């Protein structure tokens, strides 16, 4: 199960990077498109699955190497929903920009999660 969680971390890093790049591109060009919302939900789903696997590991006694791992997990889980809430009424370009920034925050947190999880 730890191997699954570790592999999921790298998958999550890639998905978060792809989302952030897409949101940044849209912020600089066309503005938010409907598929960006789908991508945000997919990213939240992958992140939620990763948190679920981590919670199962924690409950079964496998603790992370650093206690900050748990804090980073909670922060990463909330980054995109907060960005979504803050930009819900914004024009398309501003919405994409806020989602790009929240994606960048999530990307940094996922990187820290990978580095503190052993």
C-alpha cells in the first residue's frame, strides 16, 4: 500500500502540473473554459483518492516520516476548492488566473508532500 501511495504522489504531481499549465495558458489567452472545471474536478478526485490511501496507511500504523506531511495534505486538499470559491463570480480570464495560482500552490504542496512522506 505504501508503494501505491508513493506512486500516486508522482501521478498527482504530474496531474497538478498539467492543470496549472492549462489554467495559466487560459489565463493568458482565452479565459476559463468549461473543460477547465472538469480538469479541476479530476484533480480534486485524484488528490482525494491519494488522501484516502494516506489515511488508510495512517490508520493501519504506517506514519509519514515528517509530521508536516499531514498539514501539507490538508492544505493541498483545500487549495483548489478555495481558489474555485474565490473566483466563482470572476470574469473568465481572472477565474483562470486564480485557478492557475491555486494550482501553483497545490503543486508546491504536492512537491512537499512527496518530500516529507517517506
